[in-house]
C-alpha cells in the first residue's frame, strides 16, 4: 500500500516545481555595484578574522610551518578557507569594475 502511494507520488510532477510568476528583471548597475561592495567588505572582514584565528592557532602550536607535523589541522583548514575567500574577492572586484564601467556608460548616454 505505502509503495503504491509512493510510486503514484513519484509519477506526478515534483512537489517543488510550481510555475514561476513572470518577473521582470531590470538590471541596475548602481545597485549591483553597491551589493558587490557590501559582499566584498564582509568577505574582507572574514578574511581578517581567519588570519587572526590562524595566527592564534599557530602561536598555540608553536609553529607557523604547514609542513610541520605539529601544525594544527584547524589552521590548515582555515588557511584553505581564507585562500578561497581571497579568490572570491578577486572575482567580485572584477565584477565590480564591470558594473562601475556600466554606470559610467549610462551616465555618458544620459548626457
């Protein structure tokens, strides 16, 4: 009985697929630039916190060499996270430059 109900449920459309309302998307380079700046600032603060935490862990372990067996695994994981965030910030900075260029182009076209 339960298997029959389950098979019937699986044959209909998925539970979460509902029609999407027609939404208009207006690109707003100024708003996008503001949001990107906000995200970059948040990620920069996170990177600073990670750097502090990594330094504390290294100080507690008495080593700052990741090749050392005494190097903390938590510091190693935080360093990988920090590096990934730095890559993300670089990508966001490139996107921000594109948005700022769009803002300038819109301003020039408006004149």
